[in-house]
C-alpha cells in the first residue's frame, strides 16, 4: 500500500482503519507508517499518527522502546496541536517505561495547569502523569498536592471530573 498517497487522499476513519488493517495483515509495514509520523507534511504526519494510535490501542507492545523514545521527542518538539494530542494519546496507551522522561513529566504539569490547551489535551496530560506515578511512587504526593490545590470553581466540568478520577487512581496506587 502506498501510504503517502492514501494519507493525501483524504481524512476519514474508514481510511485510517484500512491502513491499520493493512499493518495487521503485513506487520513489517508498521515501520513504514511509523516513519510517516515524522513526515514534513504535517497533514500526513498527523494522519499517520492517528493510524499508529489505533494500532497501539489494540497492540501496545508493537511499538518498541526506541520508537517510543522518538514519539516522546516528537511530542516535545511539535507545535501542531492536533499532532500533539494524538502523540499524547499514543503515549498514554503505551506501557510506561522504567525510566520516566522528565521533560514529558514537566510538560504534562505545564499543560494541566494552563488554560491555553483544550480540556482533552489537559485530561490526557493528567492521565499520563497518573501513569508515571505507577512507576515513580514518590510522585504521588506531589501530584495529589498539585491537584488538591487546583481551584475547583474555575475548572471546566470535564477537567473537574478528570481531577477526581486522577485523585481516586492515585489513592489506589499507594
């Protein structure tokens, strides 16, 4: 399958599903579609990342640690909000590595505390932080204190729900 031509042809879930099905039937094509998330054309990169997200949701172990490192670097560098959101969704779906990326940790804290990001992006950042706490238990009190200090009266209802979910998950992680 010529992925670039397919990704240039339009945007639809059916199109992305056809790429995902092709990768599942021919696993060596995973590396081809993976490399496209680094494409210069941001639309191709974003659509390729969407396909990778769908693949990772079904089979998170298909992405190796080097690929995960590259996704983390791209997440930290990209300025495209759509690509950033999809990369966060991929990172959330992947198993947390034993070594936590401090830059991602700090970026996620920044995202959660900033109203310049959408609620979906803030919620994903919070979920990533909670995942990090499963590896680094020392982070739990810091994240709990941070969340408890957030003014509930100014939080959007969806973010308030995410905050409650996070606090509940953190209390179970202890």
